[in-house]
């Protein structure tokens, strides 16, 4: 038997404003919902050395 803990999700954490161009670039490469915990291994496989 497994129990599930529901953790409330709040607003995204703040980030360094200097990273804004990188965040925008990531959104243009893949849809924002493409960055999910269940596909991290798949995404890393396509980047040599990661």
C-alpha cells in the first residue's frame, strides 16, 4: 500500500534577471511543458557530456 503526499505548488521561484534571455531561449526551443521530471533522461541523452 502506498500513500501519496500532496504538496501545494506556489508561484515559480524568482531567478536572476540576467538569465531572462536564457529562459526565453529555452521556451523557443521546446514548449514550456516539455521540461518535466518524467523526460529528463530523454532530454539529457541528446546532449553529449551531460
